[in-house]
C-alpha cells in the first residue's frame, strides 16, 4: 500500500490515507469520509429538559432580536432611510 496523502487535521493530528482506502470510498475525497467525529461528553442534563431550556433561551433571543430590529428601523427612519 502506498501512501497517497498526509493532511493536517484541524487539531494538528495527521491523517494518512492509502490508495486502497480511497478506492473503497469510490475515490471520493471529501474529508468527512476520513476524519472521525469527536465524542461529545455527556453533560448529565436529560435531553427533554435541555430542549425545553434551549428553546426557551432561543425564544428570548428572538424577542430581543425583534426589539433590536425595530429600534434599528426607527433610527434609520429618523435619518431618512425607511426599510
């Protein structure tokens, strides 16, 4: 097996692929086929509780976004630029 490519991964780990491995992937060279995904550490928060918390936070951020958008539109209108 001959070494075809040595690339630096984001975290400076080296990825080496040989021609057989590339052939097994139908010569598709997208990184996702060769670079693994790091396991996420479990934070201990149950999924349903986390989703309730996160969607609530997102809702609050959307409300804040709408207020800021209205303020920007008002300020622009005050100087002659209507949206």
